[in-house]
């Protein structure tokens, strides 16, 4: 199924609809090559630039965007300045003027090389031309960011928007974000310093961090004007999390020389190479597992647990019976994993390693599962930037045993319980909570962080940050998460033993058999709770 966007009787955009979700534009990992006036008013020279950029993008397998700038010079420039002006930009625009047929030819050439196309309009008429030509994106220049007669034309294009922040205050950026959001536009934000070229002390690349934090749902890019031979800034921008990169581009000849902030294809290749190296150096945001080479390196430097004497099978080990030493052997208990109370299942001879296959971990040490979970829950709260006071109660729900808490469970932080009740439900990645309902309690869940899948009767919903879900008394529900979730629960008064479980084994359990309840985080309560 497709959605037609029509302006003035003309189809300007065709978007695929997937079920109920309208396909959105992916702003990530775009390289924008701005032609500006580097065509020098010469179509053949411009075609050569496009060819070089197209080949560069294909060679490096990057998503290239070729960008034009449109000004309807007959109306854009004041009549008294058309013949002679002391404004250097006006003279430059007039001396490099191309007509609409020229631009159409260049547009078609960019498409021939499978480049995405974007255009920066500087007047209202140019927006209409961009729309009719079928550009992929539209760009708002920094100098136009307060030009509201022009700005108000942008949503009419129906195109994804990228806007630059050069010269804008924080409130000015907020205004644009609010405007484009209210208009239902797809848009990304480009950190930009409108100095040509940029001095080293004016890059302000930390603004990328600021923009990412202030507008977490938006892709943040970086439009740059530094010395083209300096590849250090793009490496920093990558590390900061920029996802769009823009440069002015051109080609030099015997008669044509570029300005100090425009890049040749050779300089662009070095720039892209620096980008790729930075991406490789940064790696993934979250290491799910350590590199095997690193594990081997650490193991070679680790201490293992060894028997200090001949130890019989069935012995409950004490610290005095073992010693820690290099080298560590595969399958061996490491010194950092040692706990009093480990029991041997086989005889271990003097100086032999204590291996997992020769020991068992007593039931009481399963409480370490909860202690470990506390660290993960605190880390998740820190990552979500959710603060707690020092007065709260924590419930560790472990319906199928503490040893299975990482698979079946939830951490409940009880904040308020009066005529109304507030809790935080925290699930670690991969945790599930079994089907149940409440006799008395009505509750509403709102996801604050992560993602939660909730099953209500025969319906399944995936809740993301901001999403809410009402659960009435007597309604069967369960929830789970693949990536971890922090969920706020607001409800009527909570009563103990108000939960009815579908699994009769859980239903028969006493409350303190399926829950460990502690004050604060249970620093001194967890070890003696079971």
C-alpha cells in the first residue's frame, strides 16, 4: 500500500505504508556533498564534480547525498544591487548563475549515479521548484533558520528536512524543533558553526552531545567548514555520535581554485577514510561479549583456585584449604569467583586445580543471583537517568526460584502506597513475569526506558518510552522484555496477596516464597533472607 502526498494537484511524494506504520526516512550515515556555487556557472564543470562524487560514493559504499542551492536571483536580489553591489555574496551568485534547465540536467546526472538529492532553498519559490523536481530531501540553511516566511513553506514540500543550527541560540533551536514537530515533518538536526573556515577554537563539537541529549529522538549531524586536509574533526564527530556529515565540494583546474573550506575528491577520500577508521575504533555501543583475544589475554594473567591439601569428595571448602595462583586453567574456578561454602563432588589432590566439574554451589549462595541483579538494576537506572530517594522498599519477585531469577522475575521498587500507589517495575534483558491478575487493584503502566511486551488476555502490545497501558482488576496479564525495561506503575492501593496466578504451582506458594522483600537495596538483608 502507498500514501500519495499531493500539493497543488501534483504528486510530490510516494511513501510505502507497512500495515499501520508509514515508512520514515533514515537519516543515519548520510554524507552530504554541497555543490553550492563551486560549479562556477559552468554546467560541464558541475557534471564533472557529480561524476567524481558518484564514483567516490560507490567506491566507498556510502550513502551519498548531492546537494544543490536554489535562489531565484531575479527576485532574490534587490534591483539596485544587480548591477553593482558591495556584498561579495551577491556578486558571486550573479557571476555563477545557472538556469532551471541547467539544474535539471545536473539533478538527472546525480540520479544517474544513484546519489540521493537534496537542495537548500533560499526563497519561497525555490521550495516549490524543489518539490516539483522530486528531490529526496530539503535543507534549511543556518542563515534562513529565522526566516519564517520561508520556513512556513518547508512543511508543504512533504520532504524530509535537515536543518543547520549555525548562529542559533538554544531557544532558536527549540523553536525549529517545535515547529517541525507540530507540522508532522520528518527532520534531522545538524550542528553547524557558520564561520568559513572554522578556527580550531570554534568547532564546539561538544554541542553534538548536547543536541543528542536534548533531542534524543532526532538524528544529529555535523556540517563542517574546516581545512579540508584536517581529518581529526570528523573522527571526533563520529565519536560524539554524529550520523550525518556535510562538506562543500568541488574540483580545481588550471583556472578554477577552490575556497579554503571546500574539498577536492582526493581530500574527500582521506576524510571518508578517517570516518571509517573512527567508526571502527568506536565499535559497538554496548559490548555483549568480550573479544576472544581479550578473554585469552585476561585468562593468562588471572589466578586460579588450587587445593592446599588433599580434599575428599563431599567437603565444604574453607579458605584455609585453598590457595590462589597463576596460571589459571580452563574450566577452573578463578580467585574472583571464590566463595566460602563451596562443596566438592570429587576428590581434589594437593596442588590440583578446583574445577567447576568437581564442585557444587550450595543453595544459600543462590542469593548471589539477587546481589548481582542489584548491580544491574542500579546500572539500568543510571543509564535511564532515573533518580530515587533513600526511602523505598524493594521486592525481588522470583516465581520459579531465585536461581531462575534472570529468566523469570522483576524488581519492584515501592515508592508510595496510600489511596494511590506508585511503583517502578524493572526487568533485566530477557526476563519474563508470569500471567496473573489482581482482585482489587487497577493499574496503569507507562514505560520510562527500554521496551516491554505486555500480554493482556489474548492481546499483545509492545510498549516503548511514553506508551501507557491500563490493566483493570480481574484481567489476566503478563509482561516481558528483550532489551530491559523500566516501567512506572500507577495504581489504586496495593494489597498483599491480591495477585492470582495462572500457574497453580505459583498460586500455592506463600508470598515470601516467591518474593524477597528488603528495605532500600537490602545491603545487609539479602544474605540472610533465605
